[in-house]
C-alpha cells in the first residue's frame, strides 16, 4: 500500500502489516473464481494449501478423507504473491479491485461517518448498489460501503461453505481419490452454477 500522510497512511500501513505480507486470512471461492477468470489463470497458479482442522467448514477433503486442507492465496518470500513493491520501497496490492473481499475490508475502519457512499463518476452517491461490493483498495470504506462489503462477504462465505460441503460428500469412498486441482475445477463449475441459478454440478451429471 502506498505511503499517504495522516489517517489514511496509518490505515494503509495497518493493512500492509496485518495482511498483505502474509496473505489474506481467508478467501472465499468467489474471490478465487474472480481472480482466475479475470487473469485467465487456473487457480492452481496462485493458490496453495494448508492443513485444516477437522471441524473447519472450509476444509477440503482429499485422498479419501485422509487429508483436509484449506485453499488460500499463495505466499512467496515477500509475502502474498500479489503484493508488489514500489520503487520507493512501499507495498501495493497488485490485484487492485480484484483483491479478495476480506483484503478490501481490512482493517475494518470506516472512513467518514456520514453513512453515504462515495460519489460515482457523475458525482452522485451510488446508494445501496451491491454489484461492486467493497470500495477501492487502499482507501478506507465509509460506513455504508463497509456494510455492503460485509453483506457480500457473508453471502460469499456461506456459498463457500456449501461448495466445500458438497465436494466433501462427493469425494468420499471413490476409487480414484481426487486431488486439489480436481476441487478447483469443481469450484469453477459450482460458481458458474451459482451465477445462473443452475443445480450443483454433480446434480447435472446425475
């Protein structure tokens, strides 16, 4: 995040120290799908796994339930793979508005307390429009923007839990245990089904 004087600078510094250098704490399937589609990359190119607890609703079952892992944005030596250094030595999220919702909300410190959303290109507030979710990375959200971001994140999180649960039910007791890339392909299909209101992928196959 670029260095900015005053409160915004402190806010951006907290974002970088608390999140960007070690990657987002939790991404949802919607975050992963959005990044993959926009950058035309398979999720395997920018994600990694970590061991998950037995009761973790985001724990993806692999190897006939012998392993349970979380899927997250990959880290490199400098931290999150999308965290880039400027010539001045400060940091910036290379994803911009593609950044996971949790990244754009962190830390959750609202800007102006008026409750009004930032003006759009024509100078009028955007009201409660949900389509663009959180605001611009590197700038505190106002109270209304933060509320919209939280609603969007909650909906994405719930669908993420459902996707993992569906996958885990599918992957039990199969002859050829699926791997993490199989799950990533399933994730892309499940998200497309969510957008169109179609059944879950396995229900179509059945």
